[in-house]
């Protein structure tokens, strides 16, 4: 799936095209819209990040989205990542993308009709994260279970912050 296909599916293709045409000259706008049309949208398995714009050097790679969030939040996240792509492709040609939430990105968010916020919350993703937590260690002193998404490094020693006891990796 590409950016334009998902934008059409979510019903935001025309506002995105309008924003690009309002920010750039005709030739630059068409070039940017063509690049957006070929930019893939990939499914993300992250449970703490709603989406991300990925570039390698000066070339865009993809927009990654967590599709298990609410639809309104998905649209907002998608527009947030499109603003990153537009900022990178229009102002930073030939250079790596550096200033993620700087003035350029903020102007693209305004053109897309979105508030310039850098963080969003999703109740669905919070619930998914809670489901994925697993017991990774048990305190030898108080017996408390430590839950995380990833296992602890077995070569290191850990101390329980509440009681000071040693944690035993499971």
C-alpha cells in the first residue's frame, strides 16, 4: 500500500493534495505528490509508537503505522507522518532529515489542518501493550513480579527499586 492509496481509503487524499499545492510551486508540488504516491506504508508492530517516517539519508523509505489504533487517531497519526515526509522532501533535498518537529514540520501540520503536537495516545494500543507484557524477573526478597515487553539481560544483575532485593530473571 502507498501513501496515496491509504489517503484515499481514509478520505484525506484531497486535503493532502491541497496542502501540498498551497505550500509549493506547481512544479514542486507535482514532484512531491509523485514521490508521496510511490512512498510505501508499512504495518508497524510497535505498541508504544503510533507511527514513524523512515528515511535513509536523503531518500525516503516508508511510513510505518500501527493500524490497531482508533480510526480518528490513525488519521491524525498518518497526517503527522505525511507532514514529516513533506518537510523532508521539500526543504531538505540532498541532506538527511534532521529537525523532526521544527518550524518546517509545524508549517506542514498547519497546512494539513492539524495541531502541531508530537505525541498522541491510543487506548487500543495501551490495552495491546498490557496484553503483551510478560514476567521477566521476580524479586528474591519480596517476590514482586517485574513485567516488560523484552527479557532482561541474564549476564547483568538487577536490583528491585522498591525493596532493594535482587531480581532473578525468569
